[in-house]
């Protein structure tokens, strides 16, 4: 399927999930995350979930990272430039939803892309070779292109892998792992 077909399909599938299902599946994903070989890393970038889009609730993973004393980074998106700025999440970080309902830090301690060791990536769908489909704005592709080559890219999905995304292009950055409630895919 093409990215646009997958976007439409998986947005519709997500909308069928109840809030309880979103929470249960998100907790299962967080438990799977514990199996990943990532815990020696220091700087973890994570997205803050858009509840209205029924994204994976990353609060459970945030609690794990916090419990392991990891440096947690969250982003602020600039829709004019298509770039994201990353801030250290601290007890003093104030979070506010932007015009697109994305929870973002208002300000804070900015962290450079080359410091990031692990990135948890929101997505709508992915395939068996690690290609992913997001919302189509390219924020994560631009961000990941500026990270160091060894930065681990981990998708989070309620659903299992598609066989193939047919319209992948050169600028698309593949995942290293994708975590679903049932299993961890490694690419």
C-alpha cells in the first residue's frame, strides 16, 4: 500500500479504539520496551502523545525512563521551518498544547541533535523492513537525519507490520526497532 492509503487506513483503525484499549495497548508496548537493548544509553527523545489522535500513550515509557534516571528530551515543532527543537524534560518544564494539539515544552534547556542516543517515534504504520508512515510533514525525517548515525530509532505502534510500503523514497529514514503490544520487530 502507499503511504496515503496507509495513513487513511490506520487513522480509521485507531479511531475504533476505546480509551481503555488505548491505555491497555500502551501499557503492553511499554512492557515490551523493557526488552530492548537500550538501557546503557543516556539521552532518550520521546514524543508526548496527542490524545485526540489516539496515539500510543507514552506516559508509561516516560515513567520507566524517569525511574532509570535517563535524560528525557521532548520537542517543540516549528511548522514554518519543519524543524523540531529538543528540550530536557525536568520537574520545571511547562508543557502546553500547540495549535495542532501537540503537547510541547514552552522553553527549557535545549539539547543538540547529536546528543540523542534513542528516539521513540510516533507513526501510523510500518512495514517488515523498517519503513514507517507518519503524518506526512517530514519532521522526524529531518530530525533523524541530523542525529548521529548510531542513534537508535524506535517506532511505537498499536498494530503489526504491513508487508510493504510501496512509495518509500531516499529521504525516508528507517527504524531500527518497532514495538507493538505483541512483539518487538528488529530491522
